[in-house]
C-alpha cells in the first residue's frame, strides 16, 4: 500500500510540474476520442437509417419472391400466395408490405422531403405501433402514419393533411392523406417513412406506364409472425415447402441483405479500429519520449532504494490519469457538438456502442504505454547515472 501511495504521489507530482506538456497530450487523446465517438455514432446512425423499420418489426420472418437475394425492391408477390401462407400451420399473423419512394410536399413544388412510402395492412404485423394518435382504420383509407423523423424535419402535426407527389407513367401525380398517427423512428432505406394502408399504397405509389392499367395489387414481401418464436426455423422450412417460388429470411438476414449495409458497417468499424490504433501509437510514442528524458531521475530513484514496482505503478497511474482526462475532454466536446447537429445528419449516440467505445479508449493508454513501462523498469541505476565501468 505504501508503494502504491509513493507511486501515485510521483505520478501526480510530475503531471502537475509539466502540466502544459501533459495537457497537450490529453488534448490529442481528446481529439482521438471525439473522432472515435463520432465514427461510432455515424455507424449507428447510418445503420439505423437502413435497418430501423425492419429491426422493429413484430414479425420473425420475411417472405420474398424466390431468387430475389433477399432484396425487398426486387421481390414481387401476388395476393394468391398471401392467402396460401395464412393457412400454414404455426403462423399467427401475416402482413403485406409494399415499398416505394415519394416526395412529401412542404411548401410549394420545389420544397419537398424525400420519403419512403410503405404500404402495410392495418391491424396486422408490419403496421408500426403509434406513440401518438391512432392506427390506420381501413385497407383503402386515405390515411397516413408518420415516422417521427418526418415531424423533426417539417412543421406537420397530428391531424394535418399532407400532400405527396409521385410519378405514374410519364406524369407527376399528387395525393392528399390525413395524418392519423405518429410512430417512433422507423426509417427505411435512409429515408423517413410514411405508412399508408396497403391498397391505398397500391393506388398512389409510383408506377410505370405498363403498371397503370394493371389492376391486381402486388406486394414486395410478406411479414410473418409465428405462434412460438422458438419454432422459427421449423415454420421457415414449412413455408418454403408448401408455397412455391418463395424464399424466407429472418429479420437479421433481411437486414444484412440490405444494399450496402454490411459494407458500410465494416468500413466504419475499420475506420474506428485504425483510429484506436493511431491512439495507441501516439500515447506510446509520447510516454516513451518521457521515459527517455528522465532516465537519470529514474536511476536516482532506484539508487536510493525505490523498487521496480514503484516505477512501474507510477508510470501506469500517470498514463491512466492522462488517458482519463483526455477521454473526458473528448466526450465533453462530442456532447457539445452533438447539440448543434440538424436532424438530417445521421448521428445517433447509442448507449451500448458509446460505452464500448469509451472503454476501448480508456484501454489504449495502458496498452500504448506498455513499452515505456517495460523500458523504465529495465533501467539500471548505475548506467543511468553514468557510474558503470
């Protein structure tokens, strides 16, 4: 205990004496922390923008057209197969999902918000739960549930009537919908979402010239809720066995198959890893120089009887304190900057992800200082004082 007290005293004393130098390295660590936390938040934000709706589905399976590679826009399923899936044993509910893009007109033709237009079946799996207002009332009602990201980017309120613009054939068409509900974050394909009844969606969605006169509605995918979640794989095999020309994915598989999702996340994770590695090199280099500059002082300490453990613990405490100060500075700067980001910027600070990043940042100090600690312990007092023969 006495050795630890001496080590702590030496560490703090040196930090205070050379506070300008140590503050500088703390600021560097703070900037590294700022970068790592923003990369983590950007990865979470971009990931959320792609997967948010799918990850919050209350169904366990998603049914696609066969050979669509689990790509929702590439899948087309007619309603005959929808009726067949309802009769598969072990399924408690099935919902339709249609996806398209639209422009939400805000004020004038030139001021609009790009949105995902999603057709869902009222009262069935796939329709998001509202946090304000009511659910969709009928399969062909001119109603809409807004993702809260739409609210954040506009002045639209519950009960308002909105106007959307789509292209059908070669002409732009506008449709009006009444806002009956607001749901939590439900982005799809990096766009805020509008949820409308499925048959309304089929009427107002973008269409090619050939589709305009086509009367039979076609969904992109079916969302399946099973009676017992532990039997998901059994139900999955049963669907593919009984229904022709379909393939089935879990929510996790569907998210991983989203265009660019896996590549995007792996790129950001690699950037974060390299930033941490740079942090290790910076801290390691700084403390190695520190040790080289005080070889004679360490030699004196050892000559008057200080144990190697005191020298080692003094270095460890010093490195840990400087790292903690730097991480605290970086976390504070990150919080301040985050207050000024507009809703359009996909930055999301997830508690778990942020905690993991901060723990990793706190570990880079001791890891980076390992070489300097080992070097300090191996210093011979006589050689350090120039007294060896």
